[in-house]
C-alpha cells in the first residue's frame, strides 16, 4: 500500500461505498506489523454501512498513554501528511491526511491520532455505533449532511463547523 498526497477539494455529498470496509481491513493489516502499539478504529460516516456523506475515511490511530510522539512519528512514517488549509488540529491532538488508490477508487483518509480511552475517541466510537444501530438517527445525520453540502461550500472547515452542533447534541 502507498499513501499518496492529499488534495483539498470542495466537499460534496457521496453515496456510501462498501469497498471502504475492505480498504480499512487492508490498512489495519498493513499498519499492524510495523506499529503493534497503535490500534486503528474506523469512525465517521464511511464506517456506517449505508451512511452517505463526504466519503472521507476517518480513522483513529489510538496510542498507549504517554506515546503521542511515537504515534505521530509512526503515522508520518506511513506517508500521511500534516493537514492543509485553515485551522489544523494542534500537534497535541494531531490529524494527518492522505489519499490511497484501492480497487480503482481514490479514497481520502483522515487519521486522528488520539490516546486510547480518551473522551474524544470514546465519543467518536459511540457515535459510530449509535448510527449503525439506529436507522432514525442515521437518516437524520445524512439529511443534515446533505443539507449542508447542497450549499456548495468552498471550505472543508465550514462543513465541519456546521455539523459540529449536530454531533454535540447527538452525543449528549
């Protein structure tokens, strides 16, 4: 596998692609032998069968307590890049980006580097699990995303900011 350069683009609404599940399994198998201390979790809409959204694969790279520096180095070593655009996550809570070709499809990847068991990681996994198990909430989430994206946002951060209120209310 080879991580390619990430290109910023206008957010758009995409149908869920079932190939993403195979991609994530292959990424986990690729990462695990070299970095066994990092656990990979697939979160976000691509982790929820049938959930449409931007089509960006969100991964958590969960590291043991006190291992942030080695986790950042490990993810960077794999070829992931620092975020582009405005308002990147701080290096105390980093996110890396990349793209990968898989079965003739190009997938964008966001890798959130978080400490195992931290509240944010737990909330993201709980959000994913709730969407998987609750069709009503999944449909509401997709409708909200579609509504945001129909305004043809030019800034990916604006999309994230607009959906934050839904995520926060949902997580209460």
